[in-house]
């Protein structure tokens, strides 16, 4: 395959996401401008200007009308995807680690850091009530006692949020009561990425403890575990095949002391059920920070510490491949 | 689908204004391939012709996507013309998905090295203790033993081993005495791959990778198939390389398929020659 290399960021890419139809790819990085790309030919649609710090997270509404980004400049911003204009800006006490639109797109969620004497919180706003954003009065603030949130996503419509924590906990929150429904401890180090599968019945975690794990969303039961020998920064589930792709590598701070070959920066494809690796794709010069499957399942993208995004379109060979068992 | 920029960028226009003897860029569309020919001066002030070919594809997309295609570019991309900006969108080198039949292969060189390190007894030069010299707790208080008895027998022996080649010429580390001859460790992998690679020639034009895989799968696990294809027509060029996991499988494949009639042609199978580097 001939991957497309998208070079719109000056610093390492932190998160990438496709929209629902998969024609647009959203990326944010440690520089201040998140980007939007046409996924088919790698053409850049635009950038969102406004943030003054590293951007940690990005999410797009189901109808691709607006985009939310969370940044280390202590703001969350909502953008118009068509024009790139900033629609809302929420001032936060600390850096924002994760953010997202709910299934309906009416609610937004973001999580804050536990730094500068501030507590880690998960906050919710209702976009339909403009006063909430204006007066900085969240619909709901859930205080996270204990280990801080390192990743969070909306789950099961607009009712629950799943969060991954620094100590390896995975928690499910009920936004009606504002409290934790269930906590599981399957990871020993921080959970850096959470991604839902196509029908939102399961989600996959990626953790620095060298594992990615598949959980049932309703019960938070551990279903499968994928083991590697380096920290996993991101994991994504194929929408059409029983495959998961894992990306990661040596910690960015150790990269200069390891060669590319030993850093193990390649993306790895695992069979979802048999938990066995069957293929790998090379490309990045540094660890992969974020991975996303195109919703059509025919390509996936990876954003790396090297600042590049690579759009990999699968060869026919991949679709003909049958896992032997 | 947005197509590539046909208008010269402002930078080119400035250049064109200054040096008008450059022919204007031309654009030709033929059999779904758009060819853009441009002229410019390179760094050595020589005229160069740049030919870029684009494949034009028509895709049917849903209405919402089609509407989004009409969006204007914004932000840092607002000055880009139609089509990808070559500064941001780079077509990467071909990369292959490596199918792994087995679990993670441990790198043997790394392992032996770390084992060797473990076996070496660490002795401090200062106090002869069981730790590195720099970590010695007495390093400030005791003068190193080396300084006291200047000539140690070990050092002399080491000095004699090094041959006195002092011509003043640079000798690469691999050619120096004591260095292991042969390729460096980073070369090993590709070498191993080539050993189990066979070349099939006289394939018909309609052959596809799946056909080749079908033909050779019975001989053993295949790690890579490369079928040479025409860039534009995607038809086979008539030869292919197949890399097996094991050399024995490759040998059996040569014996089995050589002279085999396939698609009204007689196949010719032989060992792939190592690529010249």
C-alpha cells in the first residue's frame, strides 16, 4: 500500500478521529492548531486557529457540523467545522485531557487535570442552553476522587461516560446521578486511550502497562486482552472485520536512546477473538500516539510522536487474508 | 473528488514574470490520467521539466459528503488551491503489511548482548568492590589503584594486541583490526529475507496476487508476495517475487512449479538474485 503522509503539525500528534462518514479526518497535536483533512486524498480542509497551548483531545459531532477541542491553554473550544470559526470557548482551571460530544451531539463532556492544587473533574455542558457556556456554569461537575482521568469517552447514548485513570482503573459514570456505577482494575498503569466498537457494545482500552483490553460496555467485564512488549498508546477496532489495531512504542522520552528497530513503532494488527498478532505495518519514526479506523474499515490512520499522520489504505491482500486456526 | 491544482501558485507567477522564456505549464487529460507538465529552474539555474501524473477517479458518495466537498478551505489551508498541497500531503514510500505467522520473534543479537553483559563481573577500579567505578562510595577518599602501580600486566597485553597500523589514513570501524568482518547487524534482516525469495517469470497479464498466492500456498507459509504491475493499467508485468518463511519451502516451490503450465504459459521459477545495493 502507498500511505499518505499528512504533515500539518509541527509537533507530535496527540489524537486523531474520523467523522461518522469517514470522509474527514480530524487531528490535534502539541502545536496549537488542530487540522481537518479529506481522508481520501489527504487534502487539508483547514485548521482551527485560536488555542494558545498544546491540544490534547479532539472530537467531532455526529453530523460533522461542529468540532470540540481541549487544550493545555486551559480552554475547551467548540468550532464550526464548515468555516473553522470558534463558536464557544469555555475557560477551565487546568489543562483539558479529554473531551467529547455525546451520541446526540447535544451534550459535551471534558475532563480536567489534577494539577496546581485543583481536583480532577469531569464536566458536562448542554449546548442547547447557550447561557451555560457563557456564564461558565456546567450542567454537571463530577469530582474524581483518587487517581486522575487520563482518557474519557461517552458511552451508551447520552447516559454514561467511561473513564480511564492514571492508576489503571476503568470507571463507568452515570450522568443522572453524577456518580460512579462500576470500577474495574484490569490495568496496572495509566489507561491512555478508549475507543468504542462500531455498534457501541464493547470498547477497547490502551494502557502503558503494554496491554490493550477489550471490555463489555454494559457490564465492564473483561473480554479479551492483547499483550505486546511495549507501552500501547492507542487501540482501535475494525468496523468490518474481527481485527484490532494497536499502536505505541517506547516512551517518547526514551526514543533517542533506542533505534527505530528496537523502538517497535509499528502498528500491529491483532485478531480480536484469538488475541493473536497477525500483521504489522511499519512507518513512523517515533511512537504512535493515536490510531483510528476509517468507519468503512478499508483504511486506518495513525498519528505519531514524529508529527506525521499516516493514512494507510489496505491492500486487497488484507481482505483476502484469512486467519488460520 | 477534488482534483489537483492547475493554476500556478503566486510564487510561480512571480517567477514566470521574471523569466518569461519558460514555457507555460500544460495540462492534458487522457484515459483518466491527467498529466501536468511544468517548467522551472532548479538550484543550479538549469531548466527542468516536471511531469506530474494524476489518476482521475469518480466516486459516488452520499449527499452529505458531496455537500462537504463544496466547503471552502480555511485556517492555514485557506490559501491552498484545489487539490492537495504538496507541502502538507506527501505520498509515502510503498509499505507492506507484514503478515506474521508466528509470535513475536525475539531479536537474538539483543538477547546475547544483554546476557553477555550480565555475565561480566563488575569490579571497581578504586576499591575492587562489586560495582562500577563511578558508583564507588570511596571514589573521593582512595586514589585509584591504577595510578599507584602504573603498569598493570593486563594493560601491556592489551597494548600488544593492537597492531601498529599508523598510516594516517582513515580506516572505517568495520575494517579495523579486531572488528568482525561482514555486514553490520542492521543488514541481517534483509539478507535473511532474500534467501527464501524466488522469482517467477512468464506469468500471464491477467495474473493477480491472489492467483500467485493460491499457486504457492501449498509449499509453505509465504511472508511476502510482490507482483510487478503496470502503474496505469494495473495489469501484471509478467513476473513476481515470493518470499517464504523457510528456504526449504522455497526450494520445493522451485522444484514443483518450474515448467508448470499456467494460463497457457509455461512458468519459469528460480531463486531471486540478491538485489544489488
